[in-house]
C-alpha cells in the first residue's frame, strides 16, 4: 500500500493491483531502479527469498544493501499481486 504521507509524484514507483510496476521518471533514483528491476524480475522466487533471508542476517548494512533488500521485497510483492490478479 502506498504511504499516504508521501505525495504520489515523490514516490520512486508504485505497483498496481494487477502487478504492473510503474516507475516515476522524475524521481532521482529512476535510472538505478530502471536498471535493477529487470534483473530482479528474471530471478526465481527461491532466489529472491534466499537473498532477502541472507540480507536480513547482515548486521551493518550499507545504503546499497538496504536499497537492494527493499527492491527484492517490492519484487516479491509485485509477484504476489500479479498472482492474485490472474
């Protein structure tokens, strides 16, 4: 669910109820997200869950590791919505 405190135009992206990923081209992180999400979308559910599990075990995460873990969570949510829509 979108955060009601963040205006839609400031969000980096959004997932529709049918599992479609919409990225905000005006967001400063757009080039990074555009480059990374297609790679995540190619990974299996098992790979995503393993990466999320291993990431949670890290104690002192870098900003990039936190971002990557968030992107993995978003991809898992996107697949969940896509599955429900079918």
